DNA sequence: CGGGGAAGATTACACCTGTAATCGACAGGG
DNA sequence: CCCTGTCGATTACAGGTGTAATCTTCCCCG
């Protein structure tokens, strides 16, 4: 699966959330703080099409864009890459790391424990 | 903290493992499969210096390089970035995701449970 | 029916990254 | 004392990315 750049990912998020959309619709839904012009969004859409992670169907003179890959799949791949690179492919050190950095609230801990318990059954 | 590119990260790994080292030493320790020439490694070192994530001390006509940032800190930052981007800043969905993707072996689960238990005390 | 606006396509351009080659200085061996 | 090898510094260059502007085509409003 083709790599998706950081900015492009923001566009994918929009379409994972709602699809199909026109370029203008996507632009309208991209987070404000990106400060992107419509032209920029169109560039992103073209590149994502070229990468094969979006498809488009014609709607008169416009395109309707929709994701060609599933969000969970992409997220899984990216997470895997990070874990491979920074934690030698092992998940436990990641969790340990997060714990040590106080990224885990008591609520998180409870939730994860529940999750793991279900996994074992 | 400056962003470290994928290739540059491989150089950092070498120096986190052993420092200080000369450019030639670093080149000798970079994973074979990168297939990098000494020149390439030197470029990486310069860029990392420019980014402020390495320091160098003179040793005659050569430099001895050593990390200027701690590995755990950088790893923490990168992990945080991924979690923010792909999981809305929440850790639990990450773990859920890993679980669903069978990235968690029973041994992992046991280990994580132990880790969490310690956290609570 | 003509002009303006909107759609996608094409082009632009600077910065980052991977991957070096080349350059100028200098130290050490013969 | 000179040559050669080695060092860091500088330069190179293509592909990816952020961020658009411009071009071409065509539809709709007046």
C-alpha cells in the first residue's frame, strides 16, 4: 500500500468520515487550522488518486471522491511501521513506554485490562 | 525537537547504541541492508548535526559524534505524534487496534497485564 | 448567445530526503 | 619532502511534499 503523507492524510480523514464528496466539499471539511486553499486540496486529491488510495466517479463535470482503502488497514500498517522501527516490532515496549510517559490514565488502564481480558476468552 | 527522517534515524540508532563514534565507525555499524556509502553516512551526520540532534567534538582532524537527545525522548515524541494523528490522542484504540490485528501474542498480553498491574500500585 | 465562474489538468517552486561525487586541506609513510 | 589517503565541507540531483497559480474547457445566468 502506498505511503500517505501527513497532509494528504488529513484529506483521507475527511473522506473516511464521509464519502463520496466533491473536491469543494472536501476542502470545506478539512480542518480550519490547515489554512488550505481549494487549489491545495485539489492537488492532494490528485496525488491520492495517483497513489491509488482514492477512487473517483464522474458526476457530470465533477468528480466524486471516495477512499479506496480502509482506514483501519492503513492505520494498522502505519502503527506496524512505527512499532517495527522504534520498538523492534514488539508491542509491549510500546505500552511500557506510554505508561512511563503518563500517557495512560487510570481509565485507560482499566479499559485496556478489560480489552485484554476479552481477548483471552 | 527537530524531526528525524527515516534514514537519519538509522544513524541515530547506531549512536544511541554506542557513542562517541567517528563517521567511519558509524558507517561500519549501519545495517548492511541499507547499502550506504561512507559519503551517504557523512551527509546524514551533517544533517543530524544541523538539526541539533547530534553533537560533535573534535578529535584531531576528525569528529566524534554523539547523540544530543535521548532515545526514549524521541521515541516518546514520535509515538505521541502517531497516536495523536491516527487515534485521536487516545492510547486505548491503539491497543485495541493491535489486538484486533493479532499483533498481541498471549505472552504479550500477560506481560502487558503485569505492567498495568504494577502501574496501579 | 456571450461572459463569468467553476472543474479538473498542468505547471510552479521551495524544502526535505536519499544517495552520492567532488573539493580543498592536511597528516603520515616512504 | 612529496604523495596518497582520509576528513569534513560543498555541491548535485531526482523524487516526494506543502502550497499554490494558471490553463483549458464547459455550463449556466442574464
